[in-house]
C-alpha cells in the first residue's frame, strides 16, 4: 500500500489526538540524499490532511565533512515545508576531542539558532553506553565531560541561558531580551526576597506585570534566570 505511512499517522492520531507526530528520516541534513525527498513528502502529507506536526532530522555528523553553508542550505530547504524541525539522533564523530568540541559548537549553534528548529535530541553521549566511542561527550564511570562534552555543557547551561538582575523603582518598566524557556523571577527589597513567580518565554514578546501589596512596594531590584 503506497499510502501506508499516511494511514499509520491517521491511526495513531485517532488513538492519541494530543500527541505531536513527526516524520523522521536520515541523510536529510548530513547528506543530500533525502533532503528534497523529505520536503516533498512533507508537502504531500499536508496536502492530504495528514496530522503531522514536524520533521525529525537524524543528525549523525563527522568532523571531516561538515560544510556549514551546505548544512544551512539543507535546513532551509526542509524548513520550506512549514513544519517544525527536530534534530534527532545528534552525534558528532571525531577521534580528536578538541576538534570535536570546536565543530560541535559551530553545528549546534547553527541548529539552535535556526528559526524552524524546535529541539535537539542527543543519540548518545556516554562512552559506556554508546555504539561508536568517537561520538562520546562524557567518559568513564564518573561520566566525566571531555572537551566536546564541556563545550556542550557551556552552550546549554551558560551561553544559551539568560540571567538578569536590575535595580528598579516602583512604577518603572524594564525591557530586555532573553532566550526562550522557563524562568523564575525573584523580587527583593533591601536584599530580602519578597516575591517569586514563574514565567515562560516563547518566540513572541511578553509583558509581565507585578502587583505587590503596599508593604512591599519599595522594591530594590529584580532578577530572573
């Protein structure tokens, strides 16, 4: 049945209508073998009313054949489908961990910054539980980061996170830019925490209005991260 894949999507959607369904394939961004084919298949799915949310792009890279311009071209090509993209099975193979770290930074920065990419999934990261040892980011029984693993940690826990602190007076407005994600807002008065609340940021601008009682109006500063 040439339509079996479309039917499978519909069957699953009927059973679990709240689940986001992805069409996942390989050699889409790491080579040109399936780039256009996946875009065409996605267009056909949309035309036929298939309940597909996004495209999964397996990302098994090698440091020896990464062309950043070509990688961006392939991402842009599949993004023309109008579907959200997830990088699935991300690995980067290299026997030189320092070189792997440098290339991981370049590739992940491109993937993270691309407007159509919604997420990145690691295929494996620990040399004790990974198929190809050259892909490992962490090693040994203590799961110690190698150079590439440390670069990954720095990107996701430092470079791509927002920590913000600012003095403020009652009635003032503060504007800032921050990475998308979940935040905890702290409001302090003379160094003492007087209010906390959680908020999330997506691709759209967001106004956060804080209302405090009279006893807590003399705020000294706010912070979030």
